[in-house]
């Protein structure tokens, strides 16, 4: 059974920091591309940051220089360090895992964690 469990969300004032974690089980974590998405009510889910199995990272323009994605393959965990938070960062943040198993592409999602940034 594949599980992605996010944690670390909460309420923070503008300018503050949070670190999200996503603990993964049931897949070969080191082979997966991991990503963080976020979604606000009525909006499409948007990619925030991704990290490949080789450690290459990509960021949405809106979070560049403020957010950092990292992974610990020994702990099967991906992180999102969020600094200089803004009210517009308020959203539900989701962790995803993408890879290939048995010749088939898979995508798994976590349940999401709420991040609220107050002004």
C-alpha cells in the first residue's frame, strides 16, 4: 500500500517560515520524482516545486528564492522549506510521487496539509 503523509502545515504570520514534510512508503522512493503542489478553493492545483531522483529541482516563479525542496532518500521523505511567506501562499499543499513501476507510470498523492499565512 502506497502512502504519502504530509505534515508541518499551520498558521503563520507573513514573513514567517514553515517546513513541510512528506513521508512516503510503498514505493521505491529513491527512484521517484517528488513534487509539492498547492491548491486554493476554486482554483486548479499548481506545481510549487519538484525534485527528480537525481536531485534536480524546479520551482514556480512565485516561490523562487523563498522556497526550497529537498529529499532524504534514507528517510523516504521530501521536504519543502518555505521562507518569507506571503498571504498569497495560503493553500492546501499536496505532496506527489511520480515514477515508473512494471513499465507503467504511476502518480500518487498525499492527503494535503493546510498552510495559512496571515497578513
